[in-house]
C-alpha cells in the first residue's frame, strides 16, 4: 500500500479505485464485529499447537486479533496472550475472553517492546498488513528463538453447496482468485524476500463450523465484500443466503461448513536477530 497520489490516467485511476476499495474493506470490520463473532469459525487446536509447540506459558501476541477467536485458542492452551487490533469495536468483543489482554494498535506500529514475545500469531489478517512495515515490526518484538505463525480459515469450496454460498458472498471472479472467498495470498514470497524470517514450514488442517440460519447470515455479513455493499444490495445477498440455507440445511441438524486451515510457521532469521540488537534501546547508566 502507498500514500502517494497516483498520476492521472485510466490505468492509474483503476489502480486507485482498487486501493480505495481495499482500504474500505480493511476498515469495515469494526462495524460488523458482532456478525464476525457469531458467524466466523474458530481455529483448530491442532493448528495452533503445530505453530506454538506442545508446551504452555508462552508470551503470545495475536496481531490483527479482531474479536479474539485465535487469541482464545492460544489462551485455552495455557499461554499468556496479548491481542492487538486497530478496531476498538472488535477489541470490545475480544476483551470479554478470559486470559486475553487487549491493546489498540497496528501491525505496522506494534505497541510492545523489543524482544518481548515468544510468538506472534496472525489469523485471517496478514493479507491486510503493509508488509514492508509490518514484518520488521514483527521481527522486532519477537525473541531470538521466537516463532511467527500465519493462519487462514478457507471454506472448502470443492464441496458444491459451499461453493454456491461463496459465489453469492464473493462473486465468481473473486472465488476463483481467492480460495474460500478470503483475500489471502501466498505469504511465502513475502516472508522470503524480507530476509527477516527463515525455516518456513507449512501445514493444513481440516475442521467444521456448525451454523444455523442466523449464523450463516452473520457469516455472510462479516465478510468485507458484503460489509461494504450498499444496504439494498446487501439485503439482496442475504436473501440469497437464506434461500441457499433452506435448500441445503436439514434442521434441526446444523449446517456443517467444511474448512481447511492453511498454516505457515517461521523463525526470525540471523539478520533479524542482529538487527534487533542494533535497534534495541540502550538502558541508561545508573
């Protein structure tokens, strides 16, 4: 992302429109915090254990924490969790979770000290970051033997009825571009090009998210492409979601939405550790 004003011209105007759309969607979640909490799935315990290891008691930063779904899993595993998010509305929900402290902040300016956490975890948010600014900040707050974990829940759109739901929420073009309707991308090139992270590993975990009619509506409303629609168009989308629920669900059984959680695990590089020692504030002489 850039703050520079683009030059005039059709191509640049189109680029500016995409940038404005991206920015509007990135800041849309505060208005749909309740829908996000009710409709979005949690993350598999197995996925977070793969990232953090089997122990307990780590200092864990959940960056871009939203309503704290990932933070809650980390706290449940016995870790000390700080949830950071730019949206006060999202954090209002997050701070109700036991064992989770909250702070307003961004990935590009993390309100924590150098080398203060054992792990940074990011669930469903890394694609919104300004990576050129966020990755140095993540490396700064991590301890030398720390870990960065990135997670994305992606609906398994190989299943026909799941694909139909995502086509309504995201549109065919975006469904083909981003699996499961999320604005994720492959983070490996970003991590590798930064020179700040090494030993990058990947894993995938399957789980299911049970939804009733209202839950499916809330899931749709929590997605940024729906959240930024004008009210009339958003109502039309939700009506289509209701129809799909009627044709798919078999009440009183819940609708079991299949998800694949893609995980990425990395360690600070030697360069990141060296840079941290240079950037760390010097304690005053007593």
